């Protein structure tokens, strides 16, 4: 599959619906949140929104909801410099 074919696949209605279903579980765990599924230049993406980034830093609600929904947070190390 070439680049254009992958783009079409990642923007397809089927992928959008899969993202909507998966992120609806996260949204259900966070009261007063909204779910958005958007199609970007290369792929569809979904996001659950509640408050600001500062609210998330203070409460951690979205992170806990992601864990409860069976998702995973990034595990990449920010500082890769060897000591």
C-alpha cells in the first residue's frame, strides 16, 4: 500500500467510527467532557476535552479515565541522555 492509500485508510469513516467508540469509553468516565473526532491532513483523530491542561495537571481525570478504558499512556522517556 502506498502513502496515498494509507492516508485514505486512516481518514476512512470506518477508522473514524472505531476512534469514536474507543474514546467514548474514556468520555463516559469523565463527567462534563466532550468528544471530538476530526479528520486531519493525514489521518483521523479523536480527543476528549474537559477544561484546560492545567485542570488535567491538577486532577488527572483524563489520565485515569484512559487507564480505566483500557488505553495506554505514552511511555517514551523525555530525557534520553545517559548519565
